[in-house]
């Protein structure tokens, strides 16, 4: 079963998505939040596989919540789900750590397929968002360099030649968590493997003072 937390401040959208997700035999909706703060609490309580995160919500907004979730729960795949597809919003969500970005008017089949893809490490994007990113050449560098401190530590340890077990011991993470985190991190910096990630880090990370 794919365990899902949904976060959206519009009750009608929450109800519609609840019906859609609950009808899938391999999905389990374990919680529905009306703001980012509740989403964080539900993730802590239920340990989902995927979070569908609206961006414009009260208390804690979606981008902030995405950043906190990906830092605290690197094994959880977060998909931004928004009514807006402006390049700046897409960039902000991806830079915060979202694994994908889907607009709310996508066909239900696209959303369901995106959730399943995210669990397997994919990066689901609405066709319109993907086309816009390519067409406008949206600030790829800003996504690459919007790294958390944990991201930077992991990249520096990769440069030092440390394996995932050693990185996990250093950072208090399981080997599985490090592997998942590295997979998402490599996608963000457009690295196919550890060697490319080490090269990128050597070229782009500032030296430790």
C-alpha cells in the first residue's frame, strides 16, 4: 500500500481528492490537512510514503512545509499540487525539495500515475509545467544551489569518498535514508551518479572556512 497525506486548505478539493485516492486499491489516505502545520504533524504521526502539498495555505505555507518535510523526513516523497504554474512558484517548490509538481487541473490518471512514480523515485511533472520549464529555461541553477545544510554535508562526504553507511553514521541516518536522500539530491543537481555528484560539489560548493 502507498500511504498518502494530503494537504490543501480548500475543503472541496480535499473531499474530491479523498474520493479519488480512496478508490485506488493500492492507496491508503492516512491523513488530510488544511495547512502546512497540520501536514507536518500528520507526517510525524503516520509516516506516509507520499505527501500531496498545496502551496498557498495558512499558518505554514506549502513551500516552507516542503522544505521542513524533506529535511526531517528524507524518505517521504513530496509532490507539490497547485492551481498555479508560474515558473517562479515551480522553481521555489522544487528548490525546497519537492520531488514533482502537478497542477490541479491534470487528468486524474496523471495524478495517480505521478504518485506511483514518485514512490519509485520518479519526478512527476504536469505536461504544461514540464513544457514551460523547457521553454523558459527556468533558473536551473537556482534549484541546484538551493541546498539544505544536510545536502551540503552529504555532498562533501561524497567528495571525501565516504559510502552511504559512513554518511549515515555521521549524520544519524539509516543507510536506506541516505540512499533515498542521495537519489533525490542527485536529481536536483542533475547528477547521474556519485562521481558526477562529487564533480558538481567540487565545482559549486564553497570551501569550508
